[in-house]
C-alpha cells in the first residue's frame, strides 16, 4: 500500500466530508443536539413529589410522629382543600395525583387510572404510612426495619446512561450513511471505474475510506464525552478507554451495513434511505433512546440480534456500570462476526456500475 496515496486519498475524503454541510450536521451536530436535550432533561434527577390534596382535616396525618411526618412531607406535596368535589375534579383532570379524606377511622384515597404506575406508587406509599401510624399507636416497636442502598456509586447520574446509547446511534448513523452514500456517489459519477483503472490499489482506497470513517467516529466520541463532562457532569468509570476499540469495531460493523445498502440500491438517495431503514428502527430497539428494561421480554429478545444493542451495552458496561475492560470482549466478538458476514454479503452483491 502506498503511504503517499493513502494519505492523499484520506485527506481528500475527509475534506469532502467536512465540506458537505448536511453530512456534518447529521453525523455530528444532530446527535449532539439529542445529547444536549436529554442531558438537560435528566440534569435534575430528583424524584417529583406526589401531589396530594387533603380534603378537610385528616387526623391520621396530624397524628404522625415527627420523623414520619418529615418523611411524609418529603414524599408528598400536600395542599388542603375543603371542597370535596373540587378535589376529585382536580385528580380527574390530572392537576393532582391523589385526594385523601377521613371517613371515621378509615383513610380513603381517590386516584385516577390514567396513570396506573403513578397510582400504584402513591397507594403503596400511603399504605406504608398507614401501617406506620398503626404501629405507633399500638405502642409495640417494630421488629424489622428497611434500609435501601443503591448498587451504583452515589455520583452516578442519568447522563452516564444517556451518553453511550446516543453515541452508539450517532456512530451507527454516520458510518452506515457515509458508506452507503459514498459507494453510490462514486458509482454514479463513474469514479469507481476510474479507481479501478488508476495506479492506486483498491486496498489503498478502501483503507483510506475506512480510516476516515473511524477517525470521524473517534471525533464524535471525543465531542460527546467532552460535552457530557463539561456541561452535564458526566463521570466515566475507570475502564472507559476499553470503549475505544469497541467503538472502532462498531464503526466497521455499520460501515458494512452501509456498503450492503449501497450495493443493492441504484441511487445515492436510495442507499441512504435503505441505511436509514436499517439504523433508525435499530436505534429505538437497542436502547439508544430509552432503556430496554421496561420493554416486553419478547422485544428484549429480538434486540439481541441487532448489532447496535451490543455496541450500546458494551459501552454502557465500561463507561457507566463500572465493569472491567474484559466486558467489551463479547460485544467486540459479536460485532466482528456481524461485520464479516455483512461485508461478504455486500461484496457478493457489489457491482462496479449501476444496472
């Protein structure tokens, strides 16, 4: 491979990328906009208090011990309302989470079924305070107590989980779109034929294209991490450098996806659209925008066949979960197999000229 030819081609490809404003926007600026948006949303992670309307005087709340009263005020944002119908209407319209009243010695909580998760949390919390009040009034000290501890470090914030997923999506989009558009653009402009006849080996051209794509991906990573640290307090765990080789392999994997899209389509627009058809659903089903823990089991199983899922999980392990560098070995292996299979398929379907 000629070093001079490789350097010249790499420089030409990189300058072409930088001069294409739409390519720079969708590869760099657009994903960073998502990082800023989600980073701003999750910058305040305090659990919102339950909005509780107290209809008249609720003796159970008034009888709470000092410590329980403090915990109650931490969990609930209490507002006194004398009109029962007004309180129920506020809950029904979503202006409050729950309205409570005393009927004899029974605490009655009125809630809406429009948010079943919130309603379940509210009912469970109120039941805990009722049980605590009963224990306090009985004069018998409880035998057991509850202490909660997070398995993560206290400094762990949502930005730690948001950054790897968005970075994986940005790299997948940039690598696949770039490969698809380049292949079709070179084919339509007859540049592929000229390269075939030029005194530069095909290996040099491919290496230059791969080198620029990997360099862009590493630049994306640097920008994401720099912005996360500077603007949103991102704190990386000790093994985070292991994400670099994983990112490189992931870039090659999605370049293969782009090559396949470029090989089976006839226009640059068709190639980009097919790459988008592959990558966009994959982003939603691989945890780039929301955690898959809340997804149905069948959907989590399907996501395991998607390379972006393994790229995201691997980066999340070493960048946020505190796993060792060895955590990226399995994702790297899966992505390597996927890249190899897709590249061979793209090579089989490749044509020098559009047919």
